C-alpha cells in the first residue's frame, strides 16, 4: 500500500516562504512522475509543479520563478520550495505520484494559508 504524507504547510505572510515535503512509503516499483497540486476554496484542483524520474520539471505559469520542485535521489521524498507567496497561493497542497504502470496516488494534503 503506497502512502504519501505531506508536511510543511502553515500560515505565512505575503512575501514569505514555505517548504513543503512529501514522504512516500510502501512498495512501488518505478515512479514516472511526482508532483504537487493545489485546490483553493471553491476552485478545482490544479497542477502546481511536476518532476519526472529523470529530473525534468514543469510548472504552472502562476508559480514559475517563485516555486521550485525537487526530489531526493531515492525518490522517496519530493519537495516544493515556495517563495514570494501571495494570498492567491492559499490552498490545500497535494502530493501526487504516478507510477510507470499507470497507477496514481495522492496524499491527504497540507494547508497553506497566505495572509495579506
């Protein structure tokens, strides 16, 4: 059973920074892609950033230049460094894992609140 656990969310003032972490546990063979999504109140879940097994990254236009996704070599952890936060970044942030066999897993999310 694969489990993804996010941490690092919290309350921060506009202009501040947070670093989210996602720990993956359980048995899985090959990870194709890991990423972060977010869902703001009343809105659909949206892509924030992804990182492929080879290290290629992809970002939503709204976070380019402010957020950085990274992972450790064992691909058991993925991080999201968030800088220059704005109130529009307020959301529940979810960790996502897509395996090479097509299976997809989600974490339960961590709340990020940015005050103005």
